[in-house]
């Protein structure tokens, strides 16, 4: 079967949602994510997500110890 490639630009804060949606489309065969002009496959993207989660959890730990100040949730949500 012949296949074509499509380039789609997605906001950073919607990328995870978009990738999850694309994985559920049966005819989508390959997903590549371009970040800062470099292309990474889905596996590398998952590695980045894992690293970001680790960093986030470390920040939560530091916040709970009082060693890190954070933005109030309302302010964060207002920015979205």
C-alpha cells in the first residue's frame, strides 16, 4: 500500500494528547516528533516524557521540603 507523510504543527501543551489520539487511528503507521528542529521517534519522545516526569517529581519533593517556591495553580491555569 502506498503511504504519504503529513507535517502537522501542534502546540507543546497538546502534543501528548495529539500523540495518544494518533496512536488510536489504525491506518497511522509511523509517528515522528520534531522538537527544536530535530526529529525524534516516538520512543525518544517517551524517554523525554519520562525524564520530565522525574524532574517534576523531584521539584514536588523540594517544594514539600520548603526548598522550592512554585506558582499557585490558579495563576498557572490562567496562563493556559
